[in-house]
């Protein structure tokens, strides 16, 4: 169990993904997010983003990041689109944390 409500999540991944989704107009497919992040576990980064929005930005809406079916690829794989809610899209910018003490 983590200190953040029982789920392990990555704050840096969440902040990065929030910035990417905002830059993409609030929605992107799994493939687009893979191409933007290089992550092979986009769904895990989305889970981190949901935790970040709830724990650090106070956005508790269950639809803060929706996953919608987009269709099927020519190879038969399902395509999903992740969509930010208006509150997550236009809310305050992510809070940055200083990793090292300033001298």
C-alpha cells in the first residue's frame, strides 16, 4: 500500500501525460499516447493521471479521464481514445515539486 490512498502511481508520469493530453486538445488514442510518451503501459499512466487528478488537484469526477472505444485497426485490434473532462483540461496547471534543495 502506498501513502496515496492504497494505489501505487507515478506522479511524474501523471504530470507528463496531463501536459500531453492538454497539448493534444484533451483527447488522444492509445497509439498517439504511446508515440508521445514511449510508454508501453499507457493504461497504467492513465491510472496514475486519475490518481493525480484526485489526490493533488481535487478533481474527483469519475469521468475525469474517460476511455472510449474508437473502433478497430486493420489488424483487428481495438482502438481506444482517452478524453479529459473539461475540469481536467482547463483546470490549474500541474504543481511542480523541486527534486533538489536549492543552494
